[in-house]
C-alpha cells in the first residue's frame, strides 16, 4: 500500500517558520519563505505558471533564475515522493 | 476508573547502551494516571542500572538466569510472590520467554499462584524466529529479504548467486548480524555466530532503506490492541535507536494488523521493517516482547505497557486507535548516584525495597 503524493502533501505539518514534518516518512526539513509559498500553493493545487506568478508578486523576483529555482525545488519534492511526476505542470 | 491497585513484576532492568526494555515498561506503568499499584523489578544482575533508578520500582529482586533452569525460577517466583503478592509479570527478555510461557501453562505455577501474564504460545514464539522469517512472511503476506538457513559451513559455498549476492548479512539465530562481502568473510562470521549462539546461522540479503519499527500488542484472537510505528532518527554503533519519531503511514498499521490476523499473536511485540528504495516494507524480524523504546507508546498516547498489565490481570482493555504522530524520543545517558546500602541489599539479600534512602547522598564528607 503506497500513500498517494497528493495525500502526503496535504498531510504535511508546516509551521510559519518553515519547519516541515512529513508524518508518513518521519522526515523533517526546513524551507525558506519562497519554499513556504510554493508548498502552500501546491496544496491548493496551483500549477507551475500560477506559482511563478505568485513568486513574482510576493518576492519581486523575475527571470530564468526564478524558473530554474522553482524547477529544482519541485524536483526535490518529487524525489521525496511529495508530488507526482506531473504534479506542478 | 477506581480499580484495585495492581502489583506488576517487570524484568530486564539492564538499561545499558544496548538497553533491555524493563525500565521503559516500568516508566510507562508509573506514568499512567490510572496506575496506583506497585512495580516489582525482577533483575538478573545486581548492577542492572534500573535497580538504582529511584522512583521507578517499589521492590527489586534478583532472579536466576534462564540457564539455571525452570525449578530455580519457580522457587524464586514463589518466594517473591509470598512477599509482594504479584498480580502479573511482564517478561521482557527473549531468552526468558520460554520459561515464563511454560510457567503460565494451564496447571502451571503462575496459574496456581494467580499471577497473570499476556504471552504468545511456544509455537508462535518459534514461528517468529529468524530461521522462520520467510515462512512468517508468506503466512502474513509481508515481504521479507531473501534468507537462507545455514546448518553447515559447506552451505556458505552456495551463497553469492543471483538470488543472494554479496554483500549479505550473516546473522546469529538469537542475536547479532555481520555484513559479509565475500565467502571468506562469510566463513569468519559464520564461525563467530556458531561459537556465540549455536546453529543455525542465517544468511540474509542486504537491503538498503529506511529502518522503521512498530511496537504493537495483539489480543491473541487475531485483533490488535494497539500499535505505534516509529522511524529511527539516530542510531548507535550497534544499530539501536537512540532517537526516533512516531510516523503516520497507514501502510504500517496495515502490516501490523495483517501480522496479528495471520498469527493470532498474544502479547507485545516489535515488528522491525525496512522500507526499500521501491517503497516496499520488508520484514526483518519480529521480537516477541516490548522494545526498549516502548515508552514512546505512552508518550504518543497509547501506553501499551499499561494495556498489557491490564490484559495480564484479566481486566477489560479496549483497543487503542489513535496516537500522536510526530512524537519523538531522544535517549539520554545519565550517571545515577547509588548508595552502599542499596548495593549491599541487592547483593547480599538479593532484594531491595524503596524507600530505602531515596535522597541522593550529596552532603560534603
């Protein structure tokens, strides 16, 4: 029995300070403010473009660096089984 | 709940760097708000650290090692019972379980004295032995690493094939595991295991992944009284958990349920699993008693030692369903101060009763 990534993302315990606990695996990690925004957006099922817009708006950052950083972060989440392969696209 | 106070015997107070579970079991009993009784520590060695943990046990007795035979254990339990009137005993050492199971048989000493236990049968005890792991896996439909039982050194030369390639684990029948990278290393480990634990020796595929353990209690009828899964977060050099955290993967509770349904296990156990890279939970071992970290069950809201104490006393004990995910334990090594009075009492009389001199001796000489 494997828990679907959507459920795992929804069940994450996320504090305001960016401390994240995955109750399924017992893993803990910390994310910065932009990571926090991305996680919350993913839980609302926002797609990649919507997340990019949100990051532009909240942090006043633009360009290819932002897209690359987002993709790296999404890759990490996929690696840990927190989003499905097509989760944020 | 206003029930009569219970007097519970607890073994395995050897809280060393590879701790026995007795101290955790006694702490869990002591912590439960409904537990108003006495805890009687049953120790094999006068230097067991749990003896000197003030406020843990009310009475402490030295009992004979299992190797001294059933008659010696029976005599000692009868003697202790005359002094403290035990309601139940929770044995916590693998090697003593066959003795306690025999004493708990109908018509046996414990029934005669009215001392309760909540233990599996001898048949079930053998079913979960390391040598039977694959059969247990088939019976419970839980995946297991490829395992072979070795009864001769010649068997080693059949290892290293596609089914069981090197590196692989060479395990003692009761305890110990060494990684072998070649047949030469396997021979070395084989002889060391035979010398320490006897035959058979077990060869097991090396699987990498996350170590997850479940402390659980079966009701003996196929049901589950409670279960708390824990992921090890810090390991000692012996691979024992020094810290861990409760996790909420429903697949783990399903594995525990499957184990109890298939075996009708009665009593506490520790289900050791490894989650491999494909996400499959592989059953490594089932220990037939509480693990040393079982106090975490009390911390997470299930207090399984207290549940077993009640079951052993024949008291109604509904299943525990919930526990707090994300509850951590972190061990600590502390120096306890003991007095000569304590050491003298447990060494010469074989018993110690608190309060003796509960205050720690810290006056200037």
